[in-house]
C-alpha cells in the first residue's frame, strides 16, 4: 500500500483517485473547490485543507491541474509539507518551454519532479486504461514506473529531456482536436447535402482516412511533396466543400483554405497538398 496525495480532483483526478483507493493506496486529496475533494471521502480518501497538509508523509504527489500557472501556484503552496524524498508526478497538460524551466528550477532546489501527461479519460482512469507519458530524470521514472503501470495500460518514457512529454501531449491533442473539428465539418457538408450525420459516418464503413495517415505523414515529414493530390486540385475540392456547406459555420476548413491559398501564391500549387507543411519543416 502506497501513501500518496492527489492535488486536483476534477473529472480525471477523481478517476485516478478512485482507482488508487480501489488498489488499497492511502490517498489524501486537495482541491481549491472543497466540495469536489469532499465527494471522494465516500471512496476512502482523506481531505486536506491545504496543499501542504495534503502532501505531508506522501511518497508520491500527483498533480492533475489546469495549466502552468496553477501548477506553479500549487507547487509553491505544497512545498512546506513535501518530504525530501517524495516525487511530484505532474499529469497536467502544460507548455513545453515552461515545463522545462520548471523542471530545471525544481531540480536545482532539490525537488523531485517528473512530468507525466496522459491520454486518458475519467472512465479509463478508473479502469487503469489509456496511456501515460513521462520525461525527466531516469532515476525518477524508474522509481515511479511500477505505480504508473498500475494507472495506465501503457507507459511511454521519452527520456531525460524534460519537455518532451509535454510536447508529445500537445501534438496528440492536436490530432484529437483537429480530427474532431474535421468531423464537425463533415457533418456540416452532410447537412448542406441533406444527409443526416449518422448516415455521413457510413462512409467510414469502407473509407478509412486513418490508413492513409502514416504514409502521407511520413512523406510530409521528409519534405517529399511529389504530387499524388495536387494542391490546386485539393484547394478546388475545399471550395466545393465550402459551397456545399453554404451559410453553415465550419470549424476547420476555412483555415485550411487560407493556408492553401497562401502556399499556392508562393508558387507551390502543382506540388502535393502536403506542401502546406513546408514552413513547419524548416530548421
């Protein structure tokens, strides 16, 4: 049985906490909204009135917070109660540059800090499913790895560069959010074509855009823009999509169209439409 603390008891934090209590861990919790922390007493959690009280005696301190500013605020508040050998495991989605700065500063102060963002929803957290990523000191990762493997189905360690897990979390969320926006636009095109949204998804029964992703992504990453789908032709199709949507709002396609127009104006219209990534590949 481990003695741990969780600071941040929102949907995801609560899922982690319920799972930890189910494994027999001793868990003290804190949240800036006391009622959210108090709801976990029924599962066996102990509620602390301050971050410092929450972490006293804990071997691991898990943060599941909103952003960098809140992480900084909460770490400053918990440090008076933090044991010298305790490890802070930060699951918060944060800015990579600020994460690296924070890790360096805390390490210099003798604080054990490991950034471990996740691809996990609340229900998956309760079941020990999903993915946890980590980057930071190898020794810290080795110390907490068994615990992380109880929290998630897969644990990915990116090495000692402290900002890498934060970067990969943002890239992963870009996929999730971008795909969601494109699905919304597919539904908008469907509405403009008098097709119901559930019927639009029937396309996926025989057309799998995900199967194309790795090959096209690899070619784009290598700067290979030999045309298999010319940018000017792709831009024409986006125009047809916008016309079909009519006055209905689109989530992603207008920005894509603007980027296409910019790259065509630079003289790349005959290249593959993946050339819209050309500026991202410059070093």
